[in-house]
C-alpha cells in the first residue's frame, strides 16, 4: 500500500510539473525569436538522448579519419548543411537564427560528447519539433558511408583552419543571382563585356 502511495505521489508530481511547464511555455508565447528556457533545453536534450536506440548509441564510426574521408565530409557539409549550421558549425546563419530551437553550436562539448552512433542517428533521422530534417533513407543499420563521413567532419569542426573555411565558401550552394554574377565575371575575363553591363551599353566621357 505504501509503495502504491509513493508511485501515485510521483505520478501526481509529474503531472503537476508538466502542467507548470505547459503554462510557462504558453505564457512565453510561441515566437521563434525567443531562446528556449533552461527547462525546455533540459527536457529536449533528455528526450533526444532517450529517442536514440541503444543499438545506434553503441555504434562506432567504421570509417577511418583519413584526409580523403574528412574532405568528402567537408564537401557534403558545405553543400547540404552549412545553410543552417554555417561552415564553421556555429549555426550563425540567416536560416539558423530564424529557427526554434536554434541549431546548436557544433564546435562545443554538447555535440562532441555525443557518440558516433548518436550523431549518425541524428543526421539520418532528424529531430522532431525542430528544424532538423531526416536525411537518411531506409537501409541497414549504420550503412550510409556519406553520413559517417559527415560525422568525421563534425569531429573536425573545433579545429577548422582559415583555408578550409575559404574552401567551403566555394562549395556552398549559390543563388541564381550569384551564379549569374560568376558567369558575367568569367565572360569578362575571357574578353567579353564589363560585368553588369549589357552588350548595347557604352561609356560616355
């Protein structure tokens, strides 16, 4: 009987805590501009960790951290991930700042304390109630080598060099306007019209 009373008390405390958490969340509003509260962060972090199956948490990266594998991960990150996470993993981008919660600063211990398998699972399956989509497809456990290369590159983020960041800038997706500017510059270097000038425009002195 005493055990049942203790369990009921714990359950009641949990319900009360959830009610308080919900009330505080509603009072704070639903704006994506705000920073998550410490309670939200704690709950989300715990939920994310619990959501990763133990079979994944125990996985180790099967690929060596060779220059070729890290380079492949860097190229993939610059093309697919940097729009939200930034080339340096800081999350300091136009899209990243507009998300709720904001993308984590992947240079910090919060990310690097995660196991290889946890990073792999997050990339493959995304994170619910956040801006992180799933990038994986249905396949065998830990079978996507591109994702493992991304994990290798994420481990590299705290030590990126200025040269690597510059190289990544060239790999970032381009807008149509940027592509047009590059095309005009190439034509100019080959002896064409001055960039930004149409063929019919002339200079007057």
